[in-house]
C-alpha cells in the first residue's frame, strides 16, 4: 500500500464497491438526477477525524470545508489520485470478468451503462498483460500502460527501473524511447507498415491522446485487444 494512505482508506479499499460504511455519511443520488451528496472523503490524518469538517463528493463536484490546512488538502489530493488511478485497474478487471462469465451478454450490459467500450477494452488489455501479482502498487496504471506492449521480462525491467528511480510516466516513456535503438537488435521483431489517409490518422491520434498513450502504443493496444476478443469469440461453442 502506498505511503500516506490512512487506515480508513485501507478499509475503504477492502470494502465491497457500493457498500455503505458506518461514519462515511454516504447517501445515494436522488432518483430525479439531482447532484446529491454521494460520499465523504476523510481529510483527517492518522485515522483521526478532522476538526475542520469533511470533504463531500458529488457526481460533478467536490466541496471542501473552510479553513482546510495545506497538509489535509494535500492528503485529500493523494486519496483522490489513488482512487482515480485504481479505478482503471478495477474497470479492466471488471470487463475481463464480464467477458469470461457473460460472453454473450456483456456487450449489451456495457451499452446500457453508457460506458465507453473502447476505453474499457484498453483497460482490460493492460489488465490482462499484468496479472495482479505483477502490478506495482508504487507505480501508476499509466506506467504499466507504457510498457504493456513489451515482452514480460522487459516490462518488469522497465517497471523496476521506474520504481527505483522514482520516474514519472513521461520519464519512463522517454527512457524507453532512448533505449529502444540499443535494445531492439537481436529481438524477434516484425515490421508492419500501414498506409492510412490523414483524416484517419488524426482520428486515431485523438483517441490515443484521450487514452494518454502514444499513437503506436494505442494502435498496438487496440489491435491486440480486438484480436483477443476475436479469438475468444471463435473459441465459444
């Protein structure tokens, strides 16, 4: 578990999704769609309630108590970052479960939830590349996305370097790019060339940016995910 996460956050991570926990003052969204309070974030540290009050999250906003000290404001940011980063893993694992247990119904269910299927497929592709035992809690989901297209031993090498060096996602990307010329020779690599119209490339580039991936990494992730899905569907009786 990353540093700076208090005992209540650890408890929240172990609790079932959607569960109401004592002391969180959690309420559900109103049936008429109003932006009712959904939950509270604990801005107190070391498991103690904050004397300044609680931060309240809504579907489209975050309300912070007045006079919040810098240390608690920073602590809240860390909590929100962990939730946002972890949700990519959660959604990837969630889609994999649906594909495995509801192979003939999961696509319709996703459509009914208004979730973006392509984004979910990207998450699931990365989640498949990294079994839970190989995921690095000290690195972000995007760190893993940067190396997902590499062989497993290279994935582990780069993630270890990033973890020990404290590299950001952008730093990891730059290091991989710099080392690519020296590492590709001797590898079993095939060159695939594709001619596309400028409009299509621009559309792909926007999709890659939305997924926070380089264009090449996005193309590999998308094609690999589509291939896995086609193979899975072909294996169904």
